[in-house]
C-alpha cells in the first residue's frame, strides 16, 4: 500500500516540476482527482497560488492546463468513476476557468425544466389508464371463462381487441418516431459537434443528455407496447385480487390493471417524445439566432471600421 502511495507521490512530484519548468509532460499525465489536488498544492508552494487554471470537463474526465505557467505541453488528464463537476475543483483551485460540461444535471433540475410537459404527460397518461381500467374491469371477471370458451364472451373479446389495437398504434408511432429522431439527431449532431462555442458553454453536453433521455423514453414506450401486446395474447388471466367497494366489484387482473397501466405509461412516453419536438425547434432557433446575432455585430463592426 505504501509502495503504491510512494509511486503516486513521485509521479505527482515529477509532473509538478515539469509544469513549473515548462517541460513536455510526455504520455503519463493521467491522474485521479485526489492526485490532482496534491499536484495543485505542490505547485502552489512554489509559484503564485492565484494562477489561472483552465479546466475542460467531459463527464467523468477533465483536461487541465496551468495557463500561467511557462509554455509547454502542460495538459493534465484526470479520470474519475463519476461525473466531474465544477464543484469538485472550486474547493481546491483558487482561480479556475471552466469549459465544456459545466452545466449541472440533476433530477430535480430536469423536473423543474420539464414541469409543463410532465404535467401534460402525466394527466393524459392517467386519463387513458383510468379509461382502460374501466373498460378492462367491466369484463375482467369473465377473463378466465373467455380463455376457455371465447365465442360466448364477445364483450371480453372486444375489450381485448381494443387494447391490442391501441398498443399496436403506439408501437407503430414509437417506431416511426425513433426512425425520424435518429435521422434528425445524427444530421444535427454532425453540425453541432463542430461548434466550439456550444462546447465551451456546456450546451453541447446538455444537448447530448437531452437526446439520450428522449431516445430512452421512446425505447421504453416501444418496449412497453410490445410487452403489452404479448401479454394480451397470452392465454392466462393473471388474476391478482377481487375487491368490492360500495357495491362496485373490482377484479384486478391483466385486463383491468396490468394492461391499462402499461398502456398508460406507453402513451405518456410517446406524448413526452412528441412534445420534445417543440424543444428541438427551440434548440435550432437558439443556435441560429446566436449565429445570426454574431454576424450582425460583425457587420456593424466592419461597417464602422470602413467609415473611419
């Protein structure tokens, strides 16, 4: 254990001396966050602790440059088992300048950002779940008998067909959305990945997280629809319980509980994905308006320069 610690200490010391002297660091510049803290403290003992440190964050990685030190190949590479944030460095570095993945991403922040869409999605999903529950519960008591003699229970067959048809439409819609979404994302990403300003402000990383979330939600809706169609086709009722509330009998099985719940979640997922199209239009306008604003200011500057 002490041998490993001594080796890490020597490595940090060697990198620190090369950075101060402006010498190339070579290939062995990868450090842990704890080793970087030790490196910064060691450099601070020999040079001005207020020196500028540029930090480019990339999820669980960071590229760090001691900008005020003598010029050289002075870029240190840090890896971590979790996402690195500005807070990981602000407590140690006196004068940090952050680039890249600097925007915080939390579940609470995501819910606050999407609260309108979540409210719409939740309301519509709950409404469809209740409607399908009422439909399923009206024939749930005859589900077991229907599986034995289906011709004698046309109402049960109709309810099952309605649920299957709804999920088939959801499956088709989710597949179509994913196809268009993937083509759109790939086409847009090729342009965005060359935008240094987006990368520097952290918006590029936010866009990538948003794309990943939309893809996961769409895939989840597709999988739920596939599972639901399969479940409705199985010759088992999956009875759970039978309740009586104020004379109203509730029979919980796949027709009254499982299938309506899965369908409601699939509908909510699909609506969330389609509402995200408005977000993508807003995102395109954000990039376009920023580029146009810069061009307008450049034209004004060039015009004033030509008049002088």
